């Protein structure tokens, strides 16, 4: 009789939203350096310094990649690996030889929107094989009297854009490219940065009053089309904000030459933030980005032991956490269990079972042999392929423990608490796009994965 396989798998999925250290802040300062800090301290450390001035910055939804513009180029930096930057596109000069500078960028999923000093806006499809061929014009100012110099924001399919020197914030529908001016913004205020608060159906924008030379941050209600002045400073004390981000019930904003400021909720006083950043050249603070709670989403999963002859087949695994970010070569997963926790490093979320004698899909076993060993193998049907390593009490049945996986060029490493307990060359390692999880030999497990 063939193998009788009965799989009992109970799945309880929930989403928990990160708080505290799960939220990070990034700022571009000192002309060409990116800094980051946990939101609960705002004490910044350097991420990297670029060779030229950085104009505008944004981070993808996974929190893995930082995109930025510098002169005529858009570049990408891998935050997880600390590698790069990689140049994605470089714009040529105009027909008259004028240099094109990319002044502002904004990510929306896999589309990157950017604006130039030639008073144009474009979209760029980051999934395209030929990025330059995917560029499409979305906006232009024909008489070139207004420019997009500061951070924009997107709500649904509408982009909110501040037009410097034309005293207006516009709403640009990204499907129809229809432009609407938010008409109640005062004609004497030249706006700078914009951010949208979805929960309040409101936007916040910075502006400079060209009559009294004060700068402002105002709140604009998108439902009633009314605005409220929140902050007012003499220009001699500050400079108009180039970037505004929602933060801790209020706002963070950058002042061009005077650093980072925090605006508490229900307050009309902006307070300078002690950041720990020291610039040896110009301060020149531009973009501030808060990696929001929804970028730090965690998912939890419970797996019940499978009940067949002891081999964990590819079809036994579940894939609750979605596809890994493009070009990912590492992840961290948290496990709580007594023994026999399995991870499948899979190219798909619906893998076929390994054929006998063939190279299969990489599997990692944590806490096998009653939580005394760990192993790696390339085929469930060939036990001799795998190697077993000592890892006494590597799992805990009372607390989640974090296990870091890295994989590239046929090599896999797994570490716990900074110590590598699996390091292996695996002939079966291919393109890892999904994390399969499972538990066995009578042992259940709980899992947590944070994007």
C-alpha cells in the first residue's frame, strides 16, 4: 500500500501592528547623508553617505529599499544588506543642453513618481526590465513658473503636490491626470512640503508668506476645503519645511538649514529635536520619512504537527506570510515551540513534492531530536543528503525566539542571538521567494514574521 498521508494543520492568522522600536525614522541631512533612528528616541545614526548631494528620499513598503534622487539620477540602497547604492536611471540634458535635476520623488507600490527642475513630473515602473522605457509623463507646467521642489504625498489614486512660486497645492488624479487646485490656499503663501493624514481626511503643508516673511504649517481639511494655521515662525528663525511626516499624533518636519522639528498634536509650537546629528558641511535637512506602523506589520501563525511517517513533504508546508521583497537575501522569523520546527526556502507558494533521488527544495529543521539538533536537507525522500548539527535547546516553548536566515550564491546561514548554528553550501538553493513553515513529530509551533 502506498504512503498514507494525513495532514492535520490548524491555522490561526492575525495581524499585530508594531509600536515603539518597530517604527523607524529616516532623515536626509548634511547635504548627502542618510540617518536613521528608532521613533522612541530620535537619536540618529548614519546609514550611508552618498558622493553627491541627495535631493529627495523614499522607502518601499517592505522597509527593505531606500530610493533617492541625486542630481539627474535615481538610485536604490538596500537597507537590509547595507549595500549599494545602485543607479536605476540617469536623465540626459535637455535639447538645449540644460542639466535636468530630479527634485522630488514619491513611491506608490512598484511605481516611483519623480519631478524635475524643468517643471515636469513622470512615473517610473520599478518592475520593468527596461526602466527608461517605462517612463511616462504625468504633469507639466508649460510656462515653467512653478516647480515641485518638496515632498509630495498620495491618498488613494490622488497625488497632492505643492507648486512653489505659484502659491498652490494641487490634487493630481493618477489615472486621469486631471489637475485640481485647492482654491482656498492663500495666494500670498508659496507652499513647500505636503503630507496626507488618511484617518483625518486632511493634508498638512508648509508655506512661506511672501508679504510678512513668516513661514507656516497649515492643516487643510479635504472634506470641507477649509484650512487651519498650526505653526507660524519668523523666517529669520526658521526656513520653510521641505518635508513633513505624520509622527506620534503630530508631525515631524525638516527646516532646510535648522534641522528637524517636532509638532505635537493640538499645539502651535514646533520644537527642535536633539538628533545627535553633527554636520561638518552644510546642515541642509531635506526629507524626513517615518516608517509607519503598517510597514512594520507582523503576522502570527500556529501550526499543528503533521501525522504521517515523519518526513516533512513540500506539500505539508504553509505559506502565510506572502512573497518576500524583490531581491531579498535574508529574513528573520520568530518561533515558539518544543521541537521539530521546519522552514522551506521555496521559489513558489505551491511547491510540488520532491522526486526521489532528485535535487529538491531547501529545508531547514530547527530543534530536531527533541530539541538537541538542527539540520538542513535538499530532499525529503533522501535522509542521507542532510547534515545534522548540535543545537541543544535552540527552541523555547515559552518565548518567541528570533532566527535570522541569509541565503545567496548557494550558501545558507541560520543564526540565533548572533550565533550561527547552520552554515551550509546547498546545491538545491535557488531563488527564494516564499517562506514555508511547518511542525512535526507530535510537536506544534507558533510563528511570527514581521515585514
